[in-house]
């Protein structure tokens, strides 16, 4: 599933294409994705102007000149494609390639800008685990998909003291706690593995074992907070660098695959200087965890 850096780079790609544009028409090509589309989906969007394209955790939030607000999730295989008469682009870089097959184009937004330029925003989703829902602007924070989400891992709010408070007393494995969206919103499997490797912390240890009830923070929570912020920031920056790479109809250029330090590298030598360990893979809650048992303690 696309993680926060991928969703953020998708947002950055959609932003200049959508903001300020009028939604002239919407093609809804099926009744549902993961969930049924809201009643009157196309009609309620047509004739509205896009004021901003935001993000909360792994959700894209499209604000219009009046209600409703459009909430989008990419699911496992969803992507947006930006098309003009001459070219098309798929914003965001993904670990797994995104589909361009027209059979999986489920929603098409036809946009017109103030200068008369027209473009199409196409949502493609082969597995149909993505979704699009509505919310009122005033009720956005309490929408069932957004209520209860934890802190964003993209700013200074995520520090050692915050992690210390979130993890103190928790017996769940550290990786499981970091994937709990009510604690930290938007962290996913890949980047948790990467952050734990950078912080040299085992994904298997109890989450509370790196925290302290008597201190504001610990050396381990400070180290982990820094690793999370750095991994997310670097991944977003890497994705952002691809936004001007247009993918033509013949499929040239392909998709970038992130160069991970530990994820997907089972059996390879650990990349930490001086470490003689080997990357292992274990399964936690049905997900693959990659780590070095020699230096991650």
C-alpha cells in the first residue's frame, strides 16, 4: 500500500493541476470501489472549483468552493494520472508500479483552468481497494476515516518527548506500536522498517522498553524520533524530484523504485558501518519486517 511519502508526492503532483480549476464534468465508471460512491457523486462535484488539495495521514483531501469535501484513498493499487492533449503524468513514486490500463480507469475528472486550459485527472485502481467519500468541511476532523488519527510524522511535533509519552507502558512490539495510526498517522510498513534500522532499534522489543515514566524523553526515543522524521523527509524529497518526469503513452520512463537500506534486503549484509550482521525477515501481524538482529537491539 502506498505510504505517506508516496501520498504526499501524489498531492504535490495534483496540486498545480487541480487547484483553481473548475470541475466541468465527472465520469464515474462503476458504482463502487472499496466502498460505494456517495449518492450523486458526479453531480455534486460538477460545477465546483477546487480551492486546495491537502493530505491527512494517507488520505488526500480535496477542498472545493463549497461542500462537500472529497476524501480519497489510494488503497493498494490506486493512482492518479494527469492527462492533457499532448502528454500524461503519474505523480508520485511507488515501490510497486502503478497501472495505466484503461480498463481500470474508474473515475475521470474533466477540469478547466481560468486560462482555458483543459486536462483530465484519472483515478486508476486495478484492485479497487481505494475509495472516494464526502464530508462536510465543518465535520472533516470527526469523519469516521479521520477521527482519532495521531500526530503527523512530518514536522517537529514528533520528537523524543512525544514518542516517550506515546510508547510508555506499551507491551506491544515496537514496530506494531509505530504502525498504530491512532498514535502516529501515516507511518507504514516500509518506512517503519527503515526508521528502526537507522535508530538501531529492534522491531521485536516491547514498545515501552525504550520509554521512561520518570523522564520527559530517553536517548532511544530521541534517536527514533529523529530517524522517523529523516526517513519521511528524505522519501518525500525523493518523490518530489520526479514530478516533472512525464510518462508518455508508450510507457517509457517506467517507475522509480526506492533504494531502501533494509526493506526487501533479506540475506544481504547490513549497511551500518562496522556491522557484520545480515538482514533478516520475520513476519509480524501478517507483514514482513526487515531488520538486522546484530545491531538493532
